[in-house]
C-alpha cells in the first residue's frame, strides 16, 4: 500500500497572533512553526501503523518554500520513508490541492491522507479538493481507518454521532481525533531523518481563486463581572435580565 | 444566475442553521439581482420544503434520488455540480457543518470555484469580486477574504448571521438528475447516533468541565446542570485524553469549535488552546477556585469558588428559575 500524507506548516498553538504591513500579513517574527497537529498526530501516525502492519511506503508531501524543511524533517523523524516538497508559497487551499493532485496523477498512490483542518486557516478544504480534482472517493473527519485488501473501513464523525463507511482504494481522507495516538520521534528516528530523501518539485501553473486582503483581531471582552460564591442566584438573575440568554 | 443553497434537515425538520443559510443565500441573491433556490436531497413533503420560503428562497428543488440516501461527499458534489449547470448557477451556499465541510471542497474542485470555508458575515460585492470575513487562527483572528473566480462557494458558520423572515413566495419542484452506479464510491454501512442528547456543535448552551472536577465520578452535577438548562456537555482536552469523558466532547483548538449563546466552564483553567475553540461564544461564565485562572480574562461572568460547593447551589438556583419561568 502506498500512502501519501499531506502535511502543512502551522504556528505553534501557544502563538500570540499579530499582523504586520498594515494588517495584511501574518507576523511570523519569533513564531515557532510545527507540523499541523491533525496531519502529524492522526494522518501520519495512522499511515505508519498500517505500513508497519501491512507493508508499503509512507511519503509526506508539503507545498511550501524551503523554510518548511524543519517540519518535513520532523515527519521523517516520526517515521515517514521519504518526502516531496512542491516548491511554492501556498496561496490558498485550492492552489495546494491542485499541486498535490497533479503530483498524484504522475505518481501512483493508493491512499491520500490529510488532517481534518489546519489550525491557522481552519478550512477543512485540501482533502476534499484533492478528491474532487482526482475524482476519487472522499471520507471527511475520519476517526478510524482499517484496511482489508483494497477495501477500507472508516468511522467518520457526523452530527450527534458517527457512521461507518466503506470505500475501495484509491481514496482521500481527512483525519480527526481518534484515528491514532501521537508519536514522539526517538533519537534513531531523528538521525535517520537527516539522510532520508526529500524531492523538491517545481510547481505546476495555477490561477488564484481567493486571497486574503487584511486581518483583524477580535474585540476583547470588556471585563468579567464577578459574582460571590455565596450568592449564586445573582448569576442566574444576570444571565436572565442582563445577558438575556436564559 | 440564481444563488443555490444546499440544505439538510435534522430527521425531517429544518433548524436554525438551515434558516441561517437560506436567509444568507437570499441576501446575497438580492445583492446580485437574482433569486435564491434551495437544493434538498431528502424526500421531504412540499409543506416542509416550502417553509424555507419564510427565509427568502423563491424555489426549492427536491432531488430525491434513492442513491442520495447514502451520504457520499463525492456523489453529493457531483449531483450539485450537475444541478448548478442545469440551473446556470455560479454561487452555492452551505452550512459550515459536518456535511458542508465534506461536500463544499469537493464541489469547489469540480466547479473551479473559489471557496470560503466558515464565513461570518454577509459578503460585499466589488465588481465581480466578493469580499467576506472568516475566522482564522482558531478564532484568534479574523481575515477578510476576496473570491476572484466566477464561480463562488461559501460555507456559513452557524450562529453568526441571524436569519431574516420575509413573505413566503416559494414553490417546490422536483429535479431529476441521472446518477450512475460508478458515481458513488463511499458506502455507508452503519449510522450511530446518541439518542436524546443535544448535539454539541448545534447547542445554544454548553456546560463544559475540566480537570478541576477531579474524576469522572463527579460529572453527575455537570450533567444535571446541562439537563436543567437544555444544554450539551463538553470538556477540556486532558479530560478526554485520560478518558474521563468521550473524545466527542473535547473542545478547543484541537477539538471541536463551538459558538453557543452561553458557555459555562467549570474547573477549566482557560489555556490558549482551550479558548481558541470556545471564544466565539456570545456569553462565557467561568467557575474556578483560582482567581488567577486565565479563563476569567475571557469571561463575561465569573464565580471564584470551589465547583463542588458552587455547582450544586447553582443547579438549585437554575432549577428554581426554570420552575418560576
Ligand atoms: C498542541 C496542543 C493542543 C491543545 N489543544 C487543546 C484543546 O483543543 N482543548 C483543550 O481544552 N486543551 C488543549 N490543550 C491543552 C491545554 O494547554 C491545557 O492543558 C488544558 O486545556 C487544560 O485543561 P483543564 O483546564 O481542564 O486542566 P487544568 O489546566 O489542570 O486546569 C484545571 C482548573 O481547574 C481549577 N480547579 C481545580 N479544582 C477546582 C475546584 N475544586 N473548583 C474549582 N476549580 C477548580 C484549577 O484552578 C484550574 O484552573 C492543548 C495543548 C497543546 C500543547
């Protein structure tokens, strides 16, 4: 089985978000970038587990400039066999999906795994777009993946519960919590990652469908109104009379 | 070129998020000098479908093919793409929920459409460019997006744009779409829904608890509060990680994002990753014994106190209020 895991670079979850250039650019000064958690914890680790069980290869792919090298090495240290970097700034989700779909058309893969969303742009977009471009089956928000020959069984989250679905390879999934447990790379993995192959591929031509014009920060709360622990009925009254939500 | 709105009911009844999407589509249609049509794949009665006209749809198309009883994002996108071609539509609206998140990106690829996932306001047109805001960085910021392409897809975040009622001028029509066996690639084998429970992502009120509760055996009072208020229950990540609560309840940057009208946090410190998933809530109430807990900075109302003393008392007060209301 040939697994392709899409990984994205995302600011560490503790990052204080700020902007520059008149609020048109994300301020990445001193920001620590990580592998997007859904890509790393769930998509990548599940692909590795299945490879260990069934054989095959796990390739990670990233659309990004040379500064994403650190996160690619992290994915290799966790256990991916090799990596592909499409050498372009990821302008929007459709651009990323087109680059990856083009690469998949030229190189045979059985299962493409994405995280359910990135923690910076929160779109839940790339996986579905790749599936649409390739005309492959798509299972979104998958919380488990089992393989039996060419047939895969997955659980996916739905409103108020989950459902079990079946799909045959090739297909695309987006991985959510439950699919696997995060792995911490060991020393051997980190050493091995240094020499694993990373192919740098030129991007294919693509037009831009969307762009970000500017950013703003949400309004801060005006301050908390404290109620005494001995007078909880005051809170009930405030929620009813002032906030008008109960 | 009409604006299409995809709807999916909850067991045959439309709910607020459907009205929000329809009303949103109708307001965009007005801006574009056209009409909003609803596309629904369920086999619902004329009366139920027509009710969407209260929110500005002038036509509802029922696409009730047997194959569409099986949820397959790729198949749904294929059919919507065919419908859009048939009706000569360039703009499609979804709710940003489980189905919307699954179908919209596939459709965007098929329609060659610019897609904004999780819009939070009504778009503004500038020539052919559409400008819309959406939350980014897990709710820590807002970005103004422009869609440049001719075809446009928007998924609307629930509880952000209030639906507006209008005079009902809606008619219902059937639309036939040809589906071949190879169009469907994903087969649903089993659907499991927790019965009777309020769905976390749709809940108006959420009662959430963290490690301050000390152990899973203490969740009785959390569930009691949720029952009294008609709320859904949620939890912080460590609570789900140590299996005190099911992982579906985990909210935050790496869990579910919720935007209820009221979010009540019991014994949760308010780490930045937790806040990222809940700071879109209209009103936040925090109960924590540590006056320095960071959650108080993000709260509207707070009680500094021990949850084991405060929550039982508060439950009594809520009960009294509900009995009197
Ligand atoms: C990459 C990453 C992603 C993460 N994603 C998420 C996420 O999505 N969601 C999430 O929630 N967390 C997430 N976290 C974890 C987050 O940083 C915090 O560790 C977590 O939210 C803390 O959970 P808690 O508030 O329940 O526990 P604690 O931090 O232990 O806080 C417990 C609180 O309860 C209070 N308390 C204790 N006893 C009582 C009592 N008797 N009465 C009243 N109050 C009491 C304490 O004062 C304290 O404030 C993430 C972390 C990382 C590194």
